[in-house]
C-alpha cells in the first residue's frame, strides 16, 4: 500500500467509511496528444508524491461528455479513493464549447457530493484554439502543468479527508 505522509492511501469519507485504494484517471480522446500530456504529468507527480503507478487506473472515453457517467460508475464501485476527469474541449462549430465544459465540470462536482468520492477536473476549454503548431505547443505545455496540479490537489484532498475522517471517528 502506498503511503502519503504516513497515512494510508484509503480515503475516508465524512461518515468514517473507508473507500477503495485506487485512483481513476478518465481521459477524453479528442485531442489525445494534448490530453495525454496531463495524464503523463499526473502519473509522474503522483509517483513523486508516493503513490505507486499500479494503484492508478486510466480509462479512455471518446470525449468530455462521456466522463461523468464513467466517473459515477467508478465512484459507486467502492474501489476508488479519488477520480480525475481530463479533457480539452474546443469549439467544434456545432454548439458552444463553454456549455459542454461547464456541464461536465458541474456534473463532476455534483457527483462528488452525491458519492462522497473526491472527483477532480482537468477539463479545460480555451477561449481560442487553433490547429496550428504554436497553439498545440502551448497546450501541450499547459496540460502538463495541469496534470501536475491535479495530482497535487488529489493527494492534498485525500490527506485532508483522512484527517477529517479521523477527527469524526474520535468525536
């Protein structure tokens, strides 16, 4: 079992119930070359923070819109301490990309409150994305930063929930 600051990886929810040991990373395949930058940075940072790679499961979905259903089923399985959703949502000309990203992020927030499993979002939508070399290079770098940041948020949140669970268990 991995250790994070001498605490087991198992998240403990507010009622003191133990959660699974694993972490899920659900990634959209639209613009996968960019999204994979976040995934790779997330995996590297989690390992640097003491979470073994074999405790993280990666799930591919077609696009951002498919992330919430996967996250819900993973959260309800009881096997996961935390779940991360990751996607790059761009304006495809059919409907506003802000709507899709907002819907996905809002649903992920609702799911974490419903299931008591922390669910993190690296679902990002740029104001302007153009299929040229400079924009692609910029978003490759940006998603690597976001992958590191979501790993840090995941570990800190799990640590915080463990402390809350321990306090509630002694109260």
